[in-house]
């Protein structure tokens, strides 16, 4: 599969075109809206989330609730667009009108794409950069990830994304018997954290940051269970699935790090405490007694749950302004802002889940075929039987 997204933060809509989705997959807008609503929630978000009510429109590739195998178009409206039609319209306008509508953005915000994008594309109005580099785009990436999860669920692969850390507040690890259980607990929490006590402290940390005009980041975790052995390949660098997941997660706005399993911690430990010993049981086949490596060896899944961590930096737009330099006057200034999230880590957990879901679903279809669901089920069942009896 492949997909492209298009759309600006304050333009009319965000759009995704997804190619390579098999036919006969049951798919409804509700399957996607559920995830869009999850992304909008979470403690620490700014006023924009009160304006938007993200709902997908399925504009092609689905008929009477089932995919046809043709490219699928998903669109999500920006409700805020009504306030921006003049500023963001596609029709040409004169210099005077441009002055009237809104002055050019010439003050780059540290931590954003503004300055690099302006130099690269030679824009003197940095709105041309910030509109597309905004994390508003993650809306439609979540829509694409929701579709990927519909595919995965057909094969019993369940996923959850949740918050492990906000600033220096860390959640206590709890044992859940299933990803579904983890998901229901975390969705009930405003910070999407399974540890109630830590969750309250996380909210306080977000409040403190906000009160001080600051922002705060954190770490999210995504878990996928019932993933078959052998998605991805050791055979070539660009087929290694852990590498593809890393690219996808790092492409999320404000993500500065990714770990699979123990991740960076593995580098500080001895080998005997890192590697997952192999066991065998008649009827079940090979399995591991532990899952420190997060379900990956040799760029391939090993049948254990896939465990991915992503680190999000604090939101760059601060009410406590940072120093910058105007690109026209070359004068220093301290940035002022109208609105911003103070923490978007709970929302980012949903985005990270979508990124991992896409890569897993793509690798799944690469292994089991991608034309029509019946054929994929047959290939999957045959392979799983072989793997159990290997
Ligand atoms: C869900 C989500 C919401 C975000 N909201 C904001 C925001 O309100 N204000 C802001 O300055 N940055 C926000 N960001 C982060 C910026 O989009 C991001 O830092 C910026 O585009 C620069 O990209 P980089 O941090 O990946 O280098 C958000 C990120 C995510 C994932
Ligand atoms: C719109 C979303 O996030 C936006 C991401 C964002 C940024 O700079 O990345 C800045 C803010 O937008 P605005 O400047 O319009 O308030 C966030 O609200 C969203 O997540 O749907």
C-alpha cells in the first residue's frame, strides 16, 4: 500500500489517497471517526480543538460498506476554514489585498519549520511553510492508520497507544492481560495513562507548564498483539520493518526519538539480560519467555507483541516567548502567540499508534497478498498453520 496526504492547517480540508487496499474489506466512516475523536482528546490541548470536530468523508474506493480495491480517498474538513477563507484561499490576490487580509508572517518561531522552510522554498511569507508543517496533518494520518487497524483486526491484531511519561513524571508499569484491556483503561484517563496516580501528577505538570507560559513533552508507547512471525525481512536494509516503523514514528511532528522494546536501555545492560530465550510447545510452536526486544529480531517480527516508544519534545510555541529574528527587518524580537497546545502527548499517542498500524498493515499485505480479503485470509491461515508446526 502507499498513501499521500494533502491539505493545510487552515485550508478547507485534509485529504489522503490510499492505494493498494484489498477489496472486500468492510469499512465504514465510524471505524475511522472513533480514532479521530481519540486524537482530539487529551489534557493540555489548546482552543483549536474546541473549534474542530473531526469526521471523515469516504469519497472513493468504498461501496456499500466494502472496499472495491480502487484508491480510497479520505477527507476531513477544517471547521476553522470559515475564518480563513480570505487568508488561505487559492485565488490570486493583489499586494494591497494581502496587506488588508493579514500581514505576512516574517517572524520565525524557534522549534518550527518556519525559517528552514522559508529559506529552502524562498518564501517571504512564512504562512506558506507553517500551514503545511502544522501537526494538523496528523488528523488525516490517524484516519489512514484507522483504516490500517481495520485490516489488522481482521487477523486478530489489536493495538493500543498510551502515555508513559509527561516531563519527568513516569507511569508505573501495570500488567494487562490484553491490549484491549489496556486500551479501555487508558481511554478513560484524560492523559491516556494507565496509572491513575501518575496520571493526576501528569495533569499537574501540564497545568504548571501552562501556568508558566511553558510547554511539556513526554513518551508514548504503542503495543500490537497477535502479530505473526516474519513481517518485514532481514534480506535488505529497506525491508527491515523496525527501520520502517522508526521512519514513520520519527516523521510525526515533534517526535525526537524512537525505541523498540528496551531501546536505549539495552545499550546499558548485559546481553544475558536483553535477549529473549526461545521456547517450544507442541501445538503452539516456538515462542519467547520474555519480550525485551519488543517483538523484533533481524528486521522481522518474532511473534511477540510489538512494543514501540516515541519521545515527543515540548510544543515549540510558548506563551513565554523565545527570542528570534525578523526575516525582513533582521531585528530581534520575542515571539507572541494567539493560541497553542501546552501538551499534545496524549494526542500524539494516537498518532503514533496510527504510524505503527500503517507499517504493520503494509508489511502484512506484502507477506500475505493484497488483492482481496478471502485470498489474504487463506494465505494467512496456511502460513500460521505451517508456523505452528514448524
Ligand atoms: C498532535 C500534535 C499537536 C501539536 N500542536 C502544536 C501546537 O499547538 N503548537 C505548536 O507550536 N506545536 C504543536 N505541535 C508540534 C509542531 O507541529 C512541531 O514541533 C513542528 O511542526 C516542528 O516539527 P518538529 O518538531 O518535528 O521538528 C504538535 C504536534 C502534534 C503531534
Ligand atoms: C489543529 C491541530 O493542531 C494544531 C497543531 C499546531 C502546530 O503548529 O503543529 C498548532 C495549533 O494550530 P492553531 O495554530 O490553528 O491553533 C494546533 O491546534 C490538530 O491537532 O488538529
